[in-house]
C-alpha cells in the first residue's frame, strides 16, 4: 500500500478533517431528534449548562491556540503525542487530547517564555 502520496494532504488538512468528523459526531443527536430545542434551553439555563458554556469557550480558545502552536512549532508534536499515548494506555485518557494538549502547551509557553 503506497500511502506516501497522501501524507502532504494529511499534514495540511488532517487536523481539520479530524475536527470535522468529531464535530459531526457530536451534532448527530440534534439531527436525530434525541436533543430537542426544549432540552437545549433547559440545559443552558441550568448551572451545568452555564459551566458547559464556559468550558466550551475555554476549550475552543485552547484548541485554537494549540493548532496555531503546532503549525508554528511542529517540534512540540512528538512530546505531546508520546504523552497522549501514555495517558490513553495507562490513565484512561482519550485520544482527542493532542489539540487541547497543544493549546495548554501554548498557554504555558506564553506564561514562561
């Protein structure tokens, strides 16, 4: 199997494709009707919903910082990936973490450097 021809495309657009599929999978309950407009309103005005809003804002910001960092400083990728693999293997982590990990790394770098 000769996948070498796809590596440049994956390098340029792999993160965006992965995030697209993740977003579509998270939005599927809306499309199937498992989550109704009433559920959305009820959740958003609850304490859990308010925390979810703050978490969503913070997560989106950190993910944006992470994508920028990976594009500007690709040398951080091996460290992030190794620790994500360790986290998934031994601590029950989930592999959607590399972008968030890069975002946290970007914030730490901005604080300490």
